[in-house]
C-alpha cells in the first residue's frame, strides 16, 4: 500500500481496485485491516460504495441472522457425508473473517463490494478449477448457476431495498444471509478440494433462491437483531449451512455447536435450538446416530419451550427418521411424526404440503411395513418437492416401495426418472448410485 498521507491511507486508485474486486488478496487483507482502524478511510470507502450503488445493481454483504432451515430426509443417494480437510477449513475461515472486517450501517448502501463474491476474474478462477475435474462435475452448469443466482439476488435485493422499512428489515436480513452462503460456497470451490468440487452442482441447487426471502413479512427492528453478536452468529450459521450444502458436515457441526453455546449465553434459546438441530442432523448423516439423536432431542425441547415451532417441527421430523427409520423403531418414529405435525400446524404450515414431513412419514411407514401408506406419503413428497434433488429422492423412494410391492415395471419408471434428474443436474457420476439401489428395476 502506498503512502497517501502521513496515516499511510490508500489512494483513490486502490479504493477503486478494492470496490471492483481487482485487488490481489494480500493487498486486500492489508487494505481491510487499515480501514477497520481508520475512521477517515471508512467514511471515504462507504461514500464510494454508496456512489457505486447508485449507478448499478449491487449485492449486499451485511451479516444477518439465519432464516428457517430446510428439513431433509436421509440421503438415499450417497456421496455427501465427506469430512473437510483441516487445512482447507482453516483457509476458508481466514478468507471469510477477512471479507467481513469492514461493514456499513445501511445494507442497501453496503452492497457495492459484492463483486468480490462474483466478478469476471473470480468466475474464470472457479471455472478453471471445475474444468480440471470434468466430466465428473458439469463445470459450465455450476458457473451458470452462480451467474443466475447473483442476477436473481441483485433483483430481489433492489426490490427489498425499495420496500424496506429499516436496515434490519427481515427481507434484507434474509438476503444478506443468503449472500454469506454464496460467498462461502465460492470460497470453498476456489480451494480446489476434489471432494467439495464433486458436490458443487448439488451445493448450488441446495442454496435457497433469493426470491424466497421476499415472502418474509416486514417487522419492526428489535434490539436483539441489532446486537453485534446476533449478527455475527447469523453469519456463522450461514457459513455452516453453505458447508452443509457442500457436504462438509464435520466442520459445519463444529460451527453450529459453537453458535449454540454462544447463543444460549445471551438467552437466545431459539437460535441455540436451531443450531443444535442442524448439528444433530449432521451427526445422523455422518452415521453417529446416538449423538445425533441426543442433539436433536435437545433442540426439540429447547425450541418447544420458547415457542419456536418451526425449529421444533424440523427437529421432530429428523428424530422420526433417525429413530423410526435408521434405528428400526417405527412406533417411536410415529410419535415424533405426530409431534412434527403439531408444531407445523402451530407454525401455520399444513403438513400435507410440507415436503420433508411427507418424505419422513413415508420412511417411517415403510419401516413399519405399511407399504400402501408409505406410497401415499412418498407420492405427496414427490408432488411437493422444491428442487430436482428432492424430486430424485422421492422417485427413488417410490421405486424402492414399488419394487418391494412386486410392481417392477412401475418401479422402473421412477428409477429412470431419478436417473434423468441426476444426470441433468449433477452430471453422469451420480447415475450409478441409483442403479446400485435398483438392481432389479434397471437391469
């Protein structure tokens, strides 16, 4: 950094490079450290960001509390339960912390730096990394998915800012959290770990589309959501969700358990319960059922105690699958499904249109030997699938049930539908996983 003043402040060219995302990482880190301690440069930087924001659509990067997590059934299609290399996790943490060093007070003005997430040079970098492991990963498809996500984010962000009542508007908070997830995924891909890159297409499908944030009702800002630690914990949960999308479950769980402990210290029980629910689900996906069930029970009872019905329903649904399906105790699984239904209804959600509830109920009914009822649930899970991966899972589950019911021709239709969805969205490497689960139907 050149000596612009006796304070060693950056000059105008460096500020432009920073905002355009063209500054090399080592220089950018020094720039951010300087701005963090220099009020004069912070004012100049945010003034430049505001000016840039007025000229073009921009992304947002203020940290915000996480939104309602998705609830998933166990992976019938293997390949996502990989443990993160420690060196890669450390590198990611360093990058993420550096990126969030400088924050603006107004999220609608602070998005000018979003081109650090996705710009032409970053796009070329990720594309070259992904091309290196083709054909197992559809590189062009992943890059196009990021392009599309950023475009949709910009559009949703512009609409939310136009309608926002305050900087803490939950629609903006949701979008900010969504951007944290995207940034984490892009940083993960850039590290170049082959296992993570193999999950890149799936991770982008699992990243919630930005428009879902626009359905959140506006509400007055509270002292809690404006608390610095709340925002920091929200950032950490967003990072953990991105790690989950990429199959980096052990590192995601480490973050979630830390968030749960820190949230509880503040008395934020609902957030602590949400973090524990994520951690418990990750443990079950890693095959650690006892520990996963323990965490999910803890999450359920904490959430129930404070009226966090969405978290209680998610925890109960996961418990039904872990206990009823994986632990072969369908009676207990049915009890947890009843709890899930109660809390979904309290949260204003009809269980009959909740994909995760229907998929989980189908697994528990199948384990109980009630194949007709399991078929009904899985058919509704297919009809309510929100993305091609959920649809492929539902087709696979229906194929298994029909094959077990001595209806191989009908089973074959569903297995082939699952294969086509996976081939179209994840590439050819996933096709054989369905074939392995359907030896009778796909021969």
